[in-house]
C-alpha cells in the first residue's frame, strides 16, 4: 500500500511527523498545508521537500486526487474542520490529540468516520514507551492481583507561551488527556464517573485553570485519582506522571522515568501488623520505537492490515469523555456520570 500524505499544520510538532513519513519506503508527502503559507514554505525548505504548499486543505485535496492520508498537526480548535474535510474527501486521518475541542464535536467526527468508512486515529504517544508497556503487562498478568485503585501525580511548571496559556482549562484539555488515556490503557477499563476540582493558583502564569484534582470510577470497579498542575515550580514529576497501582496482592510503582517495580505480600510468612513483602522488577517487553514514532508504527500497520489502530477515534473518544466529564464536574461542582455515545 502506498500512502500519499498531505500534512496540515507546519509548526513545531510537524517536524516529528514529517521525519517519520520521510523514512518510510511506502509513503510520500504530496502537499503541505498551513493557514500561514510562509510556515508551510519554511517547512518544505527545511525538509528539502518539493511538494507544493497551500493555505487551504480543500484546495490541496482537490488538486491532489491521489492523496489518501491526511496528517493533522493543527491546533485543537482546527481539528473538527480539518478531520471532517479529509474524511469527506476519502482520506484516512492521523491527528494530534485532542480529537476535538468539545465532546459534541468528537462525537460528530466519530460518526463521520463510521459513515465514510475511513479511519481517524489519534496520537497518544505516551502509550508507547517501554516502561508503560512493562507496567501494563505485569498488571495484565495479575502480578499484584485485582486492581483496587490507580493514582497519578503530575506536577510541572512549563512556560509555553502561546495558545495554552490563554486556554480556559489548559491542564485538563491539553495535557491530562495523556494521563487519562494511560489510566485506561493500564487498567483495560473505561470511565464511569468523575468528580473534579479545577483551580488556578495565585502564582500561575496561565489565564485558565492550570491545576486539578480528579476522582474517577472505572468500569472494572477501580478508582483512579489524578492530581496535576502545570504551574508547579520545582521537584518536577515526569511528563509521564508518577504512578502507584494498588492491587489485592500488592502494589506497583512507576516514577515515569525508570522501569516499574512492584511489591507483593510474602505468603510464606506469617501475618504481622504490616505484612512482609517481596520486591520484584518489571521486565522490559517493548523493543520497538517509542513515543510518537511508536504510535505512528501502529497507525500505519493498522491501516495496512485493514484494522482499526489501538488509538482509533472509537477508542480515543473514551479518553475524551474523561476530559470533558472532568471539566463539566469542575464547572458544576457535581459528580458527572460519563457517556461516550
């Protein structure tokens, strides 16, 4: 299968996507699109591309009838228009998260993908590193027993500038979806309800709420808690978050940097006030690409095998539901029951 690719959005993140496409033998870039055409021209020059540039996706697709894949690396506000335009033009879509800026828009895109028969797959690069794959494997193997609760701490102080610092809910809408999606991935469970308190510390440099605490109930009976801030200077966590998973037989820990480890009750010892435990190290099981390239490997492989990818929009909308459920809970001060359809 030959992939004829149109890249939309030629800012910083496009670098990674374009570099990946260029290393594939079965893919070529037929057009670059950006509302600021000089940005597209600059990217073409930087990458040594001879593909023409456009400021409008419809024009690019009308000109390049061989295009069959659109890569959407635009800002969240543009995703609905870009993805719907591509799907209606008989193109598959790979896009940056989030799926859309609202749950209604995300549902519309899912419906359109089903109606057209073309796929819309969302970048969730934080599923693709050796540490989280190792953690998911040990959980799936019942090493710590039934999962009772899962906890993620995320504390960083990035000074992005630009659109993130002007968003109403920058942490939850632009970043927490990674952690929420990771929680679904690790537990193999989906959200049932959420209670969220969202706030903006006095020292924050963001216009909107840059901090939040969330409590989710999951479909497997586990509770998932998230504590996060994008305006926390010092003692930073990993961008992958700092995780603790508590099971019926023990606890697993992952700091987001190193391979996870876990401690399980030593059943050979008598019961004491605090039961003796045995520490074990997780095994490395993922040896492929990590991050964006790992997710892109899966996206292209799924397309070539005629199946939906791991992060297809039909799956990813459940992570989106966690995001918008949390925002709605924070707005209303109430527990929100989550529905994706």
